[in-house]
């Protein structure tokens, strides 16, 4: 459908409005946890502005992408290491 | 690698950078503006993702039809138009990561492609970040920054019906609370660390700034149903895999809140890394380290100028005025720069009042317990850091501040937690427009107990090795002391 973008997040299909960031799409779909810390604690977005790296995930094969700074594009695939 | 030339390169497309770009172009310069965010406008004017921003949980696209309206903020749009009319080029999604020379800067885009920018003059308008202070539970998912949550909502995150507590300090708490109410959130409370008396004094001083008074009155009307606590801060966040409860100390009482989200930040810290990397001197200030500039916003490096929050936190009006001064001065239009400077000085008086009213209280230094993680990237606890004699030792021994954020989160926290005597409110502010003898150069800093004196090393953000090699830059390992081995090799540097 026009005006909606289709994404695949950890194998699930999601539709979002244009302008949505990957981090926002993720948090709306799941709990706010996106990744695990080095000691295995769950972590989610903190700063929302690209400096804390707590929102990183693999986007279209690019690992460690800061999802809060990444606008969704149609057909994007996102995998997290939650 | 792509190579681009211009007279003036502006880094940052927030209020300061947009104004600087327009002014420099009006002064006859060819101007390029870079910003790492995909949108123009900086923290305050960044556009909102499409309204009715609920990404559908279902697989049916019809379930969440909403009109896309990613329009830029009105004021960002106006500045953008004004700049574009004079031929300013904007490159967004472009992060500046190194400055091998002051006239040769390297940036990388979201796809990992590097570009080199050669410019005679550089205007740094890199803005501020929020200051986070560690307390038990602050690493739980769902605990975010105050502006951080606002940015996520602008990015399309839905908060309708969510119970949200805001905590920290400053008028940003009120502005974001109103913003969240407008987006359908249930704001359960606001915990302001400053005392009611300090805030009231600030409020009464607003008669000097009638437009701010009107804004404040509007905010309080909007927030009249929200409990507002003073002398209050979160002492613990708890929950299973995400924040569910927050305990708040308010005066001598303790209050519990059931929440879905906690938005918590203790003011703003200037982003000075790039300026320091370029050899610009900084000076200490109540806001932390700020970039030292003269009355034309020129740094101690003759061809580098700085405007907006990196020269001291002061809000949007000050950022715009400083941007105009820098842009005009960098293009030699000193008469126009002088007019803008008068506007800047008025805005700065407001900023100084703000600083005094919302200065962080020493009691906040007791927030972290021994077991509290301070460095989130490497999971280093307060106990482990405190066992080290200096911050530098802490870095080498515990890897604190050596993760992907490179100390941008724990650094300002540690600068506050380890500061022996709090800066007296208002002392340093008079000297902010003139470098003084107390000015410190980033390159002169040796091992120190404070965090901020530490040297900045390129790249400013983690960049893939092939980008560095393509840009002719030696890999990071050549510049670094050898820290303890990382427990994660997540990001190739
Ligand atoms: C998260 C957050 C939310 C805020 N919300 C509000 C609010 O609602 N209301 C309010 O009155 N004030 C708000 N503020 C304060 C506001 O930031 C300032 O008043 C004003 O925006 C300062 O303008 P500026 O141009 O100095 O900086 P900014 O607006 O921060 O602009 C700086 C720009 O530089 C870019 N940048 C930084 N480093 C690099 C680099 N290395 N490479 C490329 N680009 C870079 C950033 O992406 C950013 O867009 C907020 C601040 C923060 C940090
Ligand atoms: S939330 Fe901090 S970098 Fe994305």
C-alpha cells in the first residue's frame, strides 16, 4: 500500500508510516529492549540522538547500525541480538 | 573517495548551524552544511514522523492508515529556504568523524561511504547531548532521556496511553511533558531536582523576557493536572526486562510510581569533541567543558568558529544569534555580525539565569550504589571505577568509556560524580566569550582526575576499517593506549 513502508523485523512483517525510525518501529512492535549488553543485560534506546549506541541492530546486513538515526525504507530487513 | 570543496563548511544543521550557513552565504561564501541526522533542524526543530504514528502490529497495511506529513518545523524550513536561496548545499545523514587538518575534514554517510571536505573556514555547530546520571535500574529498557524520548516519539514511537514519569532538571522536563500529553501519553509526574525556591526565583526573573514568560504560562496551564515534585529525583528503577516501577525521593519523603517509561536526564552537556579534535581550546563552565570563543564566535584556531550549545547551553534563541555572528564574521561581514552580537548578549543573560536556577545539587552524587553500572557500553560498575586513582587509569584497567559511545554517556556523568567541589553557579559564565588564562588545550591534557581533560582521538564515531584506509587514515590502534581487552568485538574500528 502507498504511504506505508513494509519492513521485516526479526522475521515478522510490519507496516510503518514514512518518516518512522527503525528504533521507533521496533519499540512499538516489542518491548523497548533491542539488544543485550556485554554482561547479557537487556538494553534499549537511551539518547534517541545517535550517541549512546544502545539501539544498534543489523539493518539490511549492516551490523551495529544506530537504529534511532535510521529512517525505515520499504523492504528493509532488521535483525536484533535481543 | 569523493572530494568536495567550499569556502565555509558548517557542521550541524540545528538552529545554530542553519543560521550560520544562511549568514555565511549572505556574506558571499560558498557553503556546505553537514548533519549526521537524516533531517534538518537539530534537536528542537527536527520534524515529526507521520502523524498517528502507530506502526501497525498486524500484517495488514490497512490497519494503520495515516497521512504522511514529514514536514520540517516552520522555523527550520524558513532558515533552510533562506540558505538555499543563496546556494547553500545541505548533506544530511553525514557524520563528521575526523579532521586530519583544520581545512580538511572527513565524513561518512549511512551507507559507509566516506567523503573529504576541504574548506577555508569551518563553523562547528554540533549542539548538545543530555547528561545522564547513573542510579540503580537506569539501564533498564524503557528508561530513556527526556529529549531522547521526545526524539523517539518524533521518530514515530507511539506513547498513547503509556504511563510516563519525567525526571531530571530544567524547563525541558516541562516542554517534553506537554509534548507527551499532546501525543496522548499519561504523564504520571514530573520530578525536578531543583528546589521550589530556585525555580520560583527563576520564574520571577522572567519578566525581563516577556516571550519566555508567555511560553512558561502556556506550559503550566497545559500541565496543571500533572503532579510536579521539587527537590525530587529517582533513586531506583525496577522491572522485569523493562522499567515497571520507579522510586522517587522527594524532600524527605519517598514516592513510588508505576510506569511504562521513565524519561530522565539531568540537563544538557555541550558536544565539544570535534572542536577539541581540531585543537580548539576549551574552558570549564557550569555546563561542563565549553569551547572558548571570542566575541565573533571565533575559537582559538583562527579558521574555526563555533556557535550554539558547544559554547555553553543557552537554548534556541542564543543558538540562532551565535550562528548569525559566526556566519557573518566568518565571511568578513563584521558590521552585520556586530548587530547579531547584541541579540546574542541578551539571549545569554537568560541562559545564565537558567544555569543558576537548575544547577545540579551535590546530593545527586550519591545516586549510584557500588553495583550500579556507570559505563553502559562495557558494563563497568561504580565500585570498579571508584577503585581507580584517576579516570585515565579507570579507562585502561576497566575499559570504562572505551566502548562504542566513547565515553559520551559515562564521561559527563563521571565529570559530575568525581568533581570535588561543585562549580559555583554563575562564576564561569562571565568569561565565556573570552578565552582566559584558565583555558585548557585538549592536547596539553595529561592524566587527570577529571574526565573532560582527556584527549579526543579520531575517529569520533566507530568507522569501518576500509573507510579509514580509503580516507588515508591510520587505524585507531595506532593512536590509542592499549586498554584491557574488550569483552566484545562488536564494532570493527
Ligand atoms: C535530545 C534533546 C532534545 C531537546 N529538545 C528541546 C525542546 O523540546 N525544546 C527546547 O527548547 N530545547 C530543546 N533542546 C535544547 C536544544 O537542543 C537547543 O536549545 C537548540 O536546539 C540548540 O541548537 P544547536 O544548533 O546549538 O544544536 P542542535 O540542535 O543540537 O544541533 C546540532 C546538530 O549537529 C549535528 N552533529 C553533531 N555532531 C555531528 C558530527 N560529528 N557530524 C555531523 N553532524 C553532527 C547533530 O546531528 C545536530 O543536528 C533539546 C536538546 C536535546 C539534546
Ligand atoms: S538511542 Fe542512543 S544511539 Fe540510538
